[in-house]
């Protein structure tokens, strides 16, 4: 945690201008100054002035501030609008980890995530409702359709991710169907694939992710001779592409989000959409894929390549896209507020005249659909691979 000792420059660079406050989705829900980035920065400065970062014993107020840090979806819009270019989303992750090391009590939902992901029988955030003690790791590849041809010596591996492996298996199956349609020789790692670690890295509980999980996943890819890793999860993509090399110093393969990979296959004339989709579709930028990783054009180009589809845009898009509300461990801790954020985003989509929302992130799909249901809005959100599967 050496970085935290060096955040003074960021803290005292803050102009307290309030641009971050005006864009923060969590502040809209909770409404206190301490819930916006500006308020958090101000409080961190006060903590520093009383010696907190010089190993002073924590006080009761520090636990309260620690909990306030999680009034944040990790969307990164505060980074985008900050006049002094403070990487606020990185500051929050560092401080969460620092405070966790100082003995702060994790939020109940985050503690549960930690226990499940670090359980050697699970290695993922989920469990079997009928048999919580079941060895979930062994079931990680159960979704693979019968007759799927996996290569024994591939250059490409599909990193499925926890959500598609256990809760939204239709996304994994759709991704496989697309890769097969393009004659891509690939494999999946089954039980050798562990959680990428994103939920714990975002909540400051990722010690074993850094010490064990990143090295494990890197080794499993490397020993198979994989040159390219493809994932359909925006969270896995950001974590493996950016966090892995930053935390352990290397990543022995290239990483592609499925939207990038599909667009590449289209350009190389290996994949062509033959079916039509005659609807007005509005695209939602996932924070991890768009603002964090800079992938904006490829998913839009894929949608434009679908015959009959009319692509629309919401007023807040690309770098200024509004969060769905599900990221950063926010939904598991503050479910009602997460859905309220989604309500606002879905309303924005409806106002474009769209008949369907499309996004390449399973968490966005789940929460935007929850927001639509909560608001009584007759519009669905579909994952990009679901749509592509229908027209290949």
C-alpha cells in the first residue's frame, strides 16, 4: 500500500470545483456532500492532516468514512470531468484497500463475495442455492454445449467469467456459437479458470487476487500456449487487460473484448451477419469497457453491420456515458439505489425512441432490466452477443 502514502499530491490538487459532484450517480442517490468525490477528497485531506496515513490509530469516524467510500459505482465519470486530471477511481480503490488493512469491517455483501471467491471449492461469487456446499469450481464448464469442438492446440482461449459460467450461461453459449461460426479454433479453461478478481479489487479486498489468482490465471493461459484471450465480460476485460500487468508486471497474451474480436472477424471477412434485425437499437457504454478501457467504436461498428438495425445514441454516451448502477460492488451493497440509477438510464434510452437497449456487459444487462421493471418501462436490455447470435 505504498501508493496511499503518495496521494497527498492528488488530494491537494483538488480544486473543490464540484464538477464531479454534478455527474456522480451515487451522489444523486444519497445526497450528502461526503457521497460525492469532492466530499471524499476533502475528508481524506482531514484524515491526512491528523496523521492517519502516518499509521495513526483509526477512530470510529474512520469506519463511517470507509462505508461512505462504497457509495460509489466505480464508474469513473469523476475521472473524466476532473479539471486537474486526478485518477479518482484509482484513489478510491487504494484507500479502500488501505482502510481494509487497518482493520475496517467490510460491508456484509463484500465480505460474502470475499468468502466465496476465496473458497477453494468455488473461486467465484456464486453458489448453488440447493446445495451451498457443492464444489462449484468443478461445475465451471458445465455450460459447454454438447458437441462443441474445442481445439487441443489453439491460439485463442475464451475466458468465460463467473457470471456467464454460473448465472447467464446463455451468454457463454452465444459467444461459443459466434466463434464457431467464424471457424475460430479456441478452447475454454473450465475449472482451471478462476474468478478474474474484479469484484474484490474494486472493493479493496483483493490481497489474494494479487498474490495468487492473477498468477494462477496467467499460468493457465500461458501453459496452453494461448496468444489471445477473448472475454465477453466488461469487468473481466478491464481487470485482465489493465490490472493484471499493472499488479504483477506482465501479461503473456493479448486480451480482446468480444466486441473487438467480432469486429475484427467481420473486417477479415470471417464472419458475416445473414439475418435481419429490423429494430431501433440504442447502445449503452459499459463503464469498464468504455470510459475505463477506451472501447467505443468496435461494438457500435458491430451493430451497424447487422442488416436492418437502426443504431441510436443516448445524449450521454462514450466518455460521458451514464453508469447503469451495478459496478464497484455497489449493487450487492445498495441494491435499491443501484436500481434507481438504472431507472434513470433506461428512461434516457426510452426517450431516444429505441425499441431495445444493447450493451456488451452482463452486469449492465441485469441491472438495466431491473431498472426497467422497477419503473414499469416496456423496454428490454440485451447483451451484444445475444443479438449477434440471432443474426449469424
